[in-house]
C-alpha cells in the first residue's frame, strides 16, 4: 500500500521534478525562487504530498528549463500520445494551408520533414530513379 495520500502519480511527478532539479544542479530554495513557488510547497510537491495546478507546473517548467508539456504528462493532465502526435499534424497542416507555397514546394517540404520524423501512417509511395541533366540518378516519387 502506498504511503502517498494522493496516489503514486503524485510521487512519480515529485520524483521527476527532483531528478530534473538535481540534474540542473539547483537546490530546492533556488528552484522555488526561479519558479516563484514557495519552498515548503515545492518540497511537498516533490514528496508527493501536493498536486500542483497546471499554472504551477508551467512556472516550474520555466525554472527547470523543461517543457511544460512533459510536466503535464507526468502529472496526468495531458496524455503522452496527444503531446507526441500534435507537432507532426500541425507541421503537415501548416504546410498544406500555406497559400504562398506552390504545390511542388509543399510536396518538397513534406518530403524533407518526413525524412526527419518518419512517414505518416499511410503507405509511402514507391520511388523510381530518373537521370538528371548532370547524368546522375536521383530518386523521384511516382505520381
């Protein structure tokens, strides 16, 4: 049985905060000053006795120089899958909706982006080789 009166989720958040604080070589007092959170309250969060609000988590994230989303996930406020999938769809959507880009520019940007993060869930198109003006073979997407 857990000695944490709230639950083990608060403890894992507290452990994570403590690890981040220690890796940043900050004392409890230094982080409390950076984040604008009282020293006793921060101590209670780290021990799993208090569950901080999203606003407090955001202040702590700034003080620790980590993403607020990572703290929200640890606190159970956000689902990890939501956080990891959002940027990909936002990037693809932004490229698709940009009126200043031509269709070819959009396709090129998506190809470059997907080469870094992986292809979308849909089956990737097969590639064929073509010879460029310089006489070298370059892969091209089939249309």
